[in-house]
C-alpha cells in the first residue's frame, strides 16, 4: 500500500496582490510535476489583528507516490512561480508548509 502525502501551503501576502493567483497555481502546478495533484483552495482576507489587510492563501499538493519531499518542494516552487506571475511582492510573502499523511 502506498502512502499519499498531502502538503498544504499557507501563504500570507499583502492585500491587492493576488489577482489571477488561482489561475497561475492551476497553470503551473499540474504541468510541472507528474504524479502530483494541485488545488487552489481559498483566499482568506484578514480583517483584524496583526495580519489585517493581508490575504492568506491555502494550496494543496497531493503526492500520489507518497514522496513527502516531492510534495513539499513542488508546492513551494509552484507558489513562488504563481506569486511572481501575478507580480506579488515576494519580500512580503510568508509561506508555511505542513504535511498530512
């Protein structure tokens, strides 16, 4: 039995910089990495606290082969490419990745 790893990335970027981000994730993800499934989950707009005015984005990468490192690496590469594609300020981007077996 093969274990599948799901790598979920939480990306925080400044407001107004995510136009077209979902399309970019879907464009870069699946074609770049065979055996991985990508999903652009949601954008959560922060309205209170220290994160006010920022967007949190959830992206899932599922490795069918069970390769946890592949899922993490592919997710991070795809996030960075998509952020660059939409002109987001990478200096203000925070990426946290967690894995769910």
